[in-house]
């Protein structure tokens, strides 16, 4: 007998292929905004001092001039000791734009006595001037101060302290410059002459004997101090306020 006929293979159903799972797209992280830097505000640059902003020399005295002699912006001339500047001529002109004041110190017996001229010409920059005459006969004699008429009025301060410290001296400022005189000591400003041609003139004379005897204040001064009444008649304005 013949071999048995084999049965045909049973067909297998196809294995199902799973459908791909669709993932939602991963969102990109948001780009942070680029910060805009806040502008830095710079403080304004201060303006340098100008020639119209001078130093104050109205309070220089024989007691405190040391505080000024090394101060920046002041042109300083010193004559210290007996006869140190006798018979000299002092040119006070200021030509440097960085100099805002001129100070002359005569400290010592007869330190600037004799025939002495203090002069500021019209070539000078307009800055305050102070002259201090300290001790006996410091600025006694044929002493003359002349300040020319400048484009801008200035303040001139003359401080005389000591016996006969400014006796016979002549102090003159032209134009609208102001002149402030201080006299302390026996005969400190006796027979002296002080002239402000158009500006204000103020005088202090202490009550020491003969402090301002026969002094002349031209055309007149705003006077204070017990010795002012001994100046030449008409030198003090009786109705003027006492200077501070």
C-alpha cells in the first residue's frame, strides 16, 4: 500500500504588527529674554574752580597766617625776622590762572620798614590781597600799597599788629576795590593814610594808646573799635554800621 498522503500545513495567521505610538512633540523650552542692562548714571563731573571763585583772605591775622602760607592756590611772600624785607619793592601781580589769592607776611621787628612799595599793576589777575605786618615797626615808615584798577573789584586786607607796626604807612586801592584795615597796638596806625577811591573802606582801631591817632581814612571809613575816634575829623562815617 502506498504511503499516507501528508496533510497540508495549517496556515498561521500573520503576527499583527503593533501600530506605532505617536508621541506628542516635546516642546522646546522657552528662550529666556535677554536682559537689557540698566544704564549706569554717572554723577556729573564737578567743574574746576574758576578765577571768579577766589580764596578768602579777609580773616588772615598775625596769629593765624601760618594756616595760609602752605595752602594751595595762594601766592605767598614772607619776610620773617628783623629788617628781613627792609626797603624792598614787592610786586604782587598774579599771572597764574591757578592762583586765587596773594598774601604778604612781614613778621619781625622792622621786617618791612623803611622805603617799601607793595604794588599790584593792571597786568595782574583780579584776586584778593592780604598783607600782615606783625611786631614793632613791622611796616613803619615810607610804606606804600598801590592796587591798580582791575577788570574785577577785589578785596584788600591789611592787618597791623604791634607797636608802631604801620605808623606813617599809606595804603591805597583804586577803582571799586575794597580796603579793610585792622590796627592793634600802641601807635599801630598813627599818622597813617588809608584810601579806597571808589570802593568800601572799613577800619578797626583798638583802644590801645594812640592806635589810630591822626590817621586819615579817605574819603571816609566804616569805623569800629575804641581808637577810631582819634582819627582825623571826618575820617569815620558816624552813621555807618559797624562792620562785622
